[in-house]
C-alpha cells in the first residue's frame, strides 16, 4: 500500500507543472479552455493526494463525496469553457471531428 501512496503523491506533483503551463496559456491568450484544463489538472492532483490518503487510511468518506462534487463542477466547467471559447472566437476555431 505504501508504494501506491508514494506513486500517487509523485503523480500529484507531476500534474502541477502541466497545470501551471495551461495557466500561463490562459494569461497569454485568455482562452477559457486553457483555464478549464489547468483546473482539471489541479483536480487530478487533488484526487491523487486523496487516493494516497485513502490507501493509507488517513481520510474518510468525505473524500469520495468531495471528489465527486469537484469532478462534477470540473466537467461542467469544461463544457462552459468550450462554449465561451466558441462565442469569444465567433466560431473561428477549427471544427471538431
């Protein structure tokens, strides 16, 4: 179990530079999708930390409830970000497949 906990913490730390990169993209281009991706990556890091705590029996059921609530908010944020991005660019983005 300790190996899973350590791997989860390492993975959580690995998400942070990626989130910061998308945050910088948000600052440069103001594309809402970049900010939504940065937020999602921070959520992934949070989930990894909470998983490590769950594996080592350091957390409660609150972890599962909070994670599901945050994931729902993250999904809604992604959909809204794509909508805002399309409105901002007046449909000038590449079409999706």
